[in-house]
C-alpha cells in the first residue's frame, strides 16, 4: 500500500468538492445551464483577480494564455521588455521572439526580484517599449516580484504591463486594477486547485485598444473572437466544460474563506516551511524575496539533489519539485499553495528529514517538523 502526497508547484492537489464536480454527467455548452456556469465562473474570477475588467477563460495550459497575451497586443517588430528572473521569465522572451517581436531583456539574477529602479531606467532608455512582461511569482526560483511598483512606473507611459500570475493567483495578493496591471494571465493547476487545462486572461481597456491594431498571426487565441463570444456569455470554441464546472467549486471555496484568509493561510504555510528547512541547517535559495507560494531550498554541498527528490517520490510517495535548467540538482522546491495545508507540510518535512538522514546529512531528527509545528501553533 502507498499513499501519495503532491507538494509540487503545479499541478497541486484537488479538493474532494472539485473532484466530485468533475464526475457529474457532461452537459452541452450551448445551453442556458452552461451559460449560467460560465457567468458564475467569470464573476468568481473577477473576485480572485481583484478586477472589474473582463477575465477570459481559455482552453489551454497557462502558457496558452501567455501566448495569447503576446500575439494580441503586439505586432512583429514592436518592442517589448521582458523582466527575466528565471525559467518563466525566459518563456516570455521565447514567445515574443517566436513572433518576431523586438525583445529587450532585463536580466535579473535567479533567486532575486527585479528592482523597480532598474525597470524605470530601462523604460526611460527606450520610449518605444510597448509592453512590459513580468512574473508575479517566478516558480522556478520561488521569488515574488513587487508588481505594485512595476504598475506605478508603467501606468502613465504608453506601455502596458503584463503579469504572469500562473502560480501566484489565488495564493498571494495581486490587485489587478489597483496595481494597474493591464493583462494578468493565470492557469488552473496551481493556486486555483484544479487540474491543468484552463488558462485565464484579464484585459484592461488600455490593453484592449492594442488588440485592434496588433498584426501578429493568430487564430485559436484571437481575443477579438474570444471577447465577441464572451460578451454574449459564450466561447468561440468548445470549452473544457468539465473544468469550468470544477472551477466554480474551487471559486466557491475561495469565496467562502475570503481572499484575505486564503492569503494568510499561504503566508503561514510558507513561514512554517522556511522555518523548518532553516532549522535543518539548510539554506533558502531566495532568502530576501521568497514567495508564499513555493519555497526553493539549496541542496547541501555533497548531496545529490536529484536523488533526494527522486527518493522522496519513488520510495515514500512525497512529490516535491527539483530545480529547473541551471538549478537542476542544486535546489529543491516545496509548494505550499492551493489545497496544500498544514499537515501536508508536516508530512513533507518529515519525509525530507528521513531521506536527508538516509543520505548521510547530519542534523537532529525532528527539528524541522518541530519548527514548522511551532509556527502552526502561533
Ligand atoms: C506553471 C507556470 C507556467 C506554465 O504554465 P503551464 O500551465 O505549464 O503552461 C508559467 N509561468 C509560471 C510562473 C508558472 O508557475
């Protein structure tokens, strides 16, 4: 017998209510029943996005929503600035370049957050910048960015601010309207407690104007088509009906708690995780700008980081994430978002202690779990 624990930054575990909703019989999407669900979903998403703007639901993973953002607001040869502080910042650059957009990169050291002054300098240096692409929580490093400051710098310029909130939305604060975010994209399988398969995109009036003039090729992700259907509470193509039904269950749970309670829960889980790994003598990869979404931890010198993650998963059923690209084998990442709660963290830390001990790392057994429990008791 084996029980599995999913502590990865996407996909994340599913609440029983969400799983049960997906077992309902399928209904047709061009019906009043589904229209009511779509309406409920789009209103719930506005609450989570903290916006009065339209939030579109796309059938794709989060990256589809990222691509939709790029192709709908920019034309080939337009200039974009990408804040690149990890693998997901790089994805913005790759998408922009795929469409022939002249892409400037503001390179930030992995493990750090962009300094608003640096962004300001780059914006001033090139008035041709039409869009700035950022990441709320850079999942590859665990770092959270100061999007509010980015918004303040960009809102009075001709440029639009685009935020990848795929892992952060529904876990940490993101005030789409108050922080002047023109486009926010997200996905279903992280803080929103759903399986993968839905992308979300909010659109400000400033960004909507760009769509009229963008000449990038697009078909499936043409937001003009999406908006036209959306205005009639419809979708241009067959939506992921089952996932929309499940989305309403997840949104209901978030609304029942209220965003402030949801954010406070994530804060506490993150605090406990950070306290636990520090108590084990491990070092945080991002000690200054660590997010409340996912915690990246340095693998101690002399230990095989990939083996650590693999043993936790294959021997004990506790799945955490390793490092990506240049961080492969050098860090591991503990997610604490969505339907992950207190006792999942305790289990994860306990398993980490067990495997670290087996790998010969010296520390006092139980100190990590104790440190986490002390935070939870507060
Ligand atoms: C997971 C993630 C993505 C990629 O989303 P997919 O759903 O895998 O396409 C992009 N950006 C961030 C910050 C993420 O955490």
